[in-house]
């Protein structure tokens, strides 16, 4: 049985949503981590519900 996250990732991939080209496969985007530092005003961020910052395949020290 597929998880809600897997189903959603495949749906977003099928819709051609940017950054979902890999579907449910692990995708590292370390360049995006600096984006909040470019904001001039304080901002609240939601780190999407299907992210896994601590996945076993994420190399240590990348963040």
C-alpha cells in the first residue's frame, strides 16, 4: 500500500509541478536553504508535510 506522501508526489510529478521531476525519489535541494536569509522581513515557513529532512539516504553534513 502506498503512503499519502508517495501518492501526492506521483500526482505532482504527473502534473509537471517544478521540483517533483523525480516523483517520490529522494531529491536534495541544498541551494534552497539560503532563500530565507534573503528575506528583508521576518517570515514564517512551512516545511511541507511530505519532506523528510532526516531520511537515512540524506548525506550527513549536507545541511
